[in-house]
C-alpha cells in the first residue's frame, strides 16, 4: 500500500465499504449526510488520518475516526481497519 497523507472523502467512503459505489457515496455527501470534523463537505474534500466523520444512513448516524487511507477497495477486514 502506498503511503498517502490525504485522499478524497468519496473515495475513502467507498474503499472503507460504507457505500457500494463511489457515486452512491458522492450522492450522500451532496445531500449533506456526511460531515468531516462537524462540517458539511463536498465529495472532493480531502480527508486525512484522525479526521472524525459523521455518516447518516437512514435513522442511524455513525461517528467514525479515519485510521488509514487506501486508494483501492479491499476485502472487508482491510476496510474495517481504515
């Protein structure tokens, strides 16, 4: 895996398996259902390790800390480590 300092939030949400496709992640971000460090963001927003994400999926809101970055969507155990 390449060492990265930051990556797009839509790509990270897809790689970490919160959404099945990047376009679904982009749609949810555009609807204001994803926040980074308490701020509503756009899909091109760069995130980095230790950022806090609030992800609203239906009635459930998850608060997630970014632990790692990955350009590729890997197996579920790898995604959970992100």
